C-alpha cells in the first residue's frame, strides 16, 4: 500500500477516535490565551491609580502595619507582592482565592479580589482543558484520556504535514492548499479550509501539541531531562505547578500557626531594599510576610510580564543580616530544568511574551478549525460510503445480464 494511503487512513482513524476531545482542548485553549492579562485587569485593574504628586512608597513595615489596622492579623502563609509600576497597588495574597489590594503610598486598603468571577470561570475552563471538567477520583482517568488524545493530535499533525504536500508541484496546486477558495462549497470548501489552516498553523500547532506531552506523561518529562544530559527530578507528591527560575514552584508553607506576628528583630525594609537592588529591572517582587530572625526569607523577582521563566529569579536572604544565602536564575538552573520550563511556557506561548501568547492562541483556533473541517470531511465520506453500500446491490440486479450475477458466481465491476 502506498505511503500516502497508509498515512491517510492513520490520519482518519486518529481523527475519528480523538476528534471530539481535541476539539474541546483546542476550544478551551483559545479561551485561556490571555488568562493572566484578563485576571490582572479584572482583579486589580480597578485599583490602579495615577501616582500622587511627590509621593513615596511606604516602607514595608509601615505598609503592613497600615493594612493590619484595617483588616486585622494576616495569616502566616500570606504573601506580599510589590510592582515597579507606580500605578499598581500592592497585593496581599491569602491562599489561592483571596487577595487584598492596598495603596503603596498610604497603606489604605482599596479592596479585595473577588473570590468568584473571572478566576472561577478560568479555573473551570482549565479543568475542561486538562481533564474534561471531571472532579474527584475520575480525574486521573480523564487526564489519561486527554493525554492520549493529545498524542493522537501529534500523529494527526505529523501525518497531515505529509498529506498536505501537493502530488504535483505547480503553482495552481500549491495555491489550492495555501489560500482560501472563495467559490468553494460543501466538501471542496471543507477540504480547502482544512489544508489552509493546516499549512499556515503547522509549526505553532506542532510545538503547542508536542510541549503538552511532558505535562501528561512522566516518561516524556524524564526524556526532556535526559536529552539535555540532566538527571530527571524525583516525582512530586500531588500536582506541581510551573514556577521558580526554571522549574516547579514550591509553595511558601511554614510551620507557624494562624497569624504572622511581626518579628521586631527583623528589618523588613532592609530585606526588601536588598531584593530590589538585586535586579534593577524588576517588575514584581513577592515574598511571604511572616519573617523570623532564625529563618531565611525567599524573594521571587520577576523582570518579565509574569509568564516568562527566563526572566524570573529567586533570592534567599538571611533574615537577620540581609546577607545573600542563595541566588538562582534561569541561566543557573540545570539544562533539564531550563528545557522543561521552556516546554511548559511554549505550550501557552508565554515564554515569548504577548506575541507568543497570541501565536499560541491562533494555533489553538487553527486546531478548532482543523478538527471541525476534519469531522465534516469524515462525515461526508461516511455518508457517501453508506450511499454506495445501498445503491450497489440494486444497480447490480438491474444491470446484470442473464447468467451473470451472484447466483452464477459472476462479478459485476
């Protein structure tokens, strides 16, 4: 059987098996394209304000005191984020759901981020993207299904790249697969659109799909490390998330109880000043507000837009002396961690900023159109096959001459 025919049937089979799931993942991928920017505008956009004339930021200790006077004690695991943009409020993040926003110049609490709204909506979309919205014990099975369908999608992309090649290289043949034919309708239109979206979005779709494999399978994750000559990390308990300068994020969980009482022996202002001069290009700095003299304090310094791991670093300081204990950048991470982090943020396009996110979003939209037109073509093929199956016996009985037919063992071609 010719290679093109083998690849065609493989392409068709994978599309029929995984088409609906791929369509759901592609559609939710489109909705998640600008998640971070939308959440920022939704949750703290209303609290942005022009910088007051001759205003200076409050020292961190006075800032936290002002917030406590209005909102009472803060939990031990609360974090403080300051942004270099003078119009941005400071953010006290308490868990995943609650955030307090305050003026960096007076400490006055401006409001809280809504516990519902856009964040809950994006969480639901993400749940559909990753595990089809399944909750509880069925989530592992759903995640296995989406992981397998993503592999099918990779097969579709690779096989489609070959099938999209014209049989004869001529300008009319090439033009028919790289641009829309306005007069086409029905099957011809679906075929034309399937080719055009596939050709123009081939490279970004390939990387978006390929980069999702290590997030679904531990063997693929370990393979990235081994390809870069690094030892794979031990498996994490539970679900890890991307973060740090080039790998997983470790949550700021301490052993303290309910509230984060200030330690008078620790100079918070000195610690934050030290973090700010570590990277003069910083755009946001985050650290836990509970600082004890006997423990180090870790700052996450981000010089990017929040989704670029290559511009993120972590600085660990001795709480008592503000002496640097450790400074980790993306470049200082192992090749395996850098490759894994690159893969994670190429999937969303965030590694390359807003341009990358836009390209990833367009790739997801192209995935929607590829699956939609692919399903339409498959259904048309199925209907045509059923029609031939119904029509052939009747026409054979009507057209077969005497002595030629099923009864005499003859064949009608």
